[in-house]
C-alpha cells in the first residue's frame, strides 16, 4: 500500500513539472539568456559509422572556427554562452587544429540510416529540471558552468563544470539544483523528433535534493 502511494506521489510530481522551454529544438531567444534548451546548429549525416566521438573546441573568432570546420566532413560552428565553439563528429583520434580543446565525448552509437545531429545550448536556473523523457539516439552533454544532476534507471550522478555525460538510450531526467549551463548533442534518425516525452520509469527523487 505504501509503495503504491509513493509511486502515485512521484507520478503526480512528474506531471506537474513544466516542459523545458525550447525543448532543444527551438531557435535561441534574442536575449540569449532565457532559461531552457535551444538549438544552435544541426548536421545531416547520410551514412555515419557505428561509432563517433564529439570533439568540442573553443575558438577565439568565428572566422577561425569556420575555416577549421571546412576541413572536416561533419563539423559545425556554434555561438553559445557568449563563446564560439567548433563541433566535430569523427573518430576519437581526429586532428583538429586551432582553438582550445574542451572535451571529447564518446563513443556515440548513432541510429541506423540517415541521422540528424542536433546541437543545443541549455541554461537551467537553480531548481529547474526536466520531465522524464528519452531520445531516439544518444545524447551527450558538456557542462560549462554549475552542476548538472542526471538520473537514469541505472545511474545517478552529479556532473560538475568541465565534465561530460553520455546517455546512450532510454528514459532519464536532468536537473540543476544550484543552476547550470551546458552544451548538448542529440543524434536522431532523420525526420524523427529529437525529444520523446514521458515513459513508464519513475525517478527516485535524487535530483530533487
């Protein structure tokens, strides 16, 4: 009986969580400081390999990042959190000239067939969290500032600034008890929604504390 009551309470709490503004697919607001998750770029990949790594480099100028992006098959330049970033999807040993390397995240296992890489920036003020959701492919994060809390059916973790996290598949949620900024990558089959709300899994409340 007690377990049923607790499960109902968690379900109600999840239903009361509002959707994250932007859902990682809407354009970045003009003020660039609105809470939420907003798309900063995308890449269409006709036939990616079964294993990729996300290389993140910070560049001093847009021009320098754009020149280096032109050397790679799958690369894009983004302006996020008042900085200029070069994103390259390639093998782990890919050579990237210029800029300051910030992270290499992987291995990422793209869905079969044509894939869209969705890049986003996210700002969560203290106390903000997502609903339970999933994606049709892997999702990766690089935390710029603050601390991100992650919970999946198999893991609970707090991810600090300068660190990364990868969700290969399945339901999860993220939160920022004390606030955070991050960069986001979602790999999804071409034409499919990048964010799938809901799911039967119920989180423990780890990220609410």
